[in-house]
């Protein structure tokens, strides 16, 4: 299904399975790529701007020197921008060219060719599903469509705006991708926009931004990576096939996001501190919460014990859960339901002593003094900020319950978390800080 090109021609790659859908193709390619961050380049098949060609080649060399060894670069095996990038990449770079089944090779004589999809349109679907960060240079309708699909599933798309075409905002290019990312300064973004900026400076800036975004994916996959990842079937069908593996949304709450196969794989890797491909029972409970389950520790233990009662191995009975175990548990329990806004509001009302509202001071005091909670004052305030309740002094119990469950269903990204983050302090210090909230904290 793939071949290494090196710098010379090689035998044709094996064709993918007949009728392979996008979901399965992405899973197959992911096994080849590994778990490192993925960079994709999109662009015109016929470069219109001479500067674009130079920028792409310089960018390839600058990027290669700064990528982590586990990172991969992906092209669609096309002429123009992608060929210029591939041929400029050093030999040591992990370069993959995803080509359609009706094409024998990329013709680059470098990198590794992998077939996916029966034709160019299906291959384009593959490419829009594979990357974490994309650089877009020029391009037309197809490039704009690839960029839209990538943005819709949460990938970072960086347009070389000065090059025009799709990357300049034409052909229905996603407006969200034309906005400066938080990791880029105004000056850096100007380098990607202003054609008078020297090509070397522009290429270096592209590399700076792409590397920073890739590092975000690598360092905090649970923040950047936990996004809903739509998959499209391409065997005679255009409808989206969402590979959803998480909990059902709580009754009355919005649809659950950030629960695709890849999202939950990233959550598992984050929690698997020993890298032994097993989770302890406490880690397994955390994973279930990453999957969207709004349950107490006791209820989560019942879910885990239900799986263990059918355990096939001593390891499971002792509390070691594989990723497959966790996926099976979540799937098997989906029919049981997953709490509701109404139930959650009743719990909040209990904290509010059956009142319709609770002051911010009282809420924080309850959380800080609850022996089952290990949240610090800055963490509590950060959570309230993330759900839009940070400036509210008297919380309506219905609004608070709805906002909290909405945050569970659609968790914030790493930039939102960073914006809400306050310097952390020890919990003991936080307990004392409650006195500063005033004597009016309700009894």
C-alpha cells in the first residue's frame, strides 16, 4: 500500500482495499504515520506567482530543520506547490505522498507514496482528514474545499495570503483560516500578507508559525487534538460519516464533540503515564470523563466493573484497561444514558440549599472545602471563565448547570484555556483566600 521513494524510482505501491471508506483509509494511514504531529501542504497545481515557488522551497528546508523526529509531512502527490515542497525536503524528513488509486506514483522520486481513494477527489477527502496543521499556497476550488474540510474538523490552516487564489480568500476559502492565530504576532501575519516582504523573511515566518502550531498539537493533544473529526464516505456517497466513540450527550445538552476515535486515542496516550498501553482504574475513570461521561466515581466504577465481570485476562480483573477495553466499555454503556441538565440542576440546587441561585463566593467556598474536590481557587475561577460565568456574582442554578454541561459537551481549545488560566497556588493557600471573598458568603 506504500513504497519508499528515497531519491530514486521504486516499484508501484499496492492498491488499497476495494471500496475502502475514508474512515478506514485514515486509520490505515495513521498506523503508518504514527502518533507524531502531521503537517500537510496544499496549493495550486500550476504556480502563478514566482515568489510562491521560492517561498515554498525555502519553507521546506527551514521546516525540516526544526521538526520533531516523530513529525510527518504529507503531500497529495500533485504538481506545482506540492512538488516544489517535496523536492526541496531533505532526505531525513518523514515525507509521505498520498496519491489516488488511479495513479501509479507521485513522480517525485522522494518520500513515500501511499495510495488512498480511487481518484483525485477521494484522495482530496483523505488529505483534508489527515493533517494537524496545513499551509495553503495559491490554489482554486479543490484547494479551498480541502481547507474548509480541515478547518471544520478542528485542524489549523495557515494561508499564504499574499500568494492569492484560494489562500487569498477566493473560491469559498474558510474565513476562519484568514484570521491571525493567537501564536502569531501582528508583524508575523503581515509577512504572510504583504507581497513586499522579502521571500526569505516570509518563508521563515511561515516556518515559525507552523512549528508553533505543531508543537501545540504535540504538547497538549488533549487540548488541541480533542476535536470532533468528521469522516466522509467516498464509495458512491457524499454524506459525512462521523466516527463517534464517546458518551451520549446528557439529556437537554448540546451534541457531544471531541469524541472521535483519534480524540480518545490522544486522551488515552495522555493518561497512560507509564506508556504500557494500560490504564489503572483511576486513569480509566478520567478517560471516561474525557469521553464525555458525566457520572460520579462510584457510577464510573460500576461501568468499569461491568466490563471486568466479563474479563478475559487477569490484567483486566486487576484493574488494567487497554484502549480497546475503554472503547468497548463506553460503547456498551451508551444505551444507559448520560445524566441530564435537569438532574444536574437539582445537584446545583442542593449546593445552593434549594435556592434558585447561589453566590459566586458560596459556590467557591463549597468547592474548596469539599473533601472530594482537589480544585484550587485559580482552577475554579478558570472553569467559571471558560463556561462564561466568570463575571457572574450570583449564579442562576439553571444557567450554571446548562453552562457546565455545555462545556463538557464542547470543551474549550488550548488557546481558550490559556487565556483563562491564572497563576496556580497551593490548595491550602486557596482555602485561606476564601476569607478575602467577604463576610457575605452565604451559609
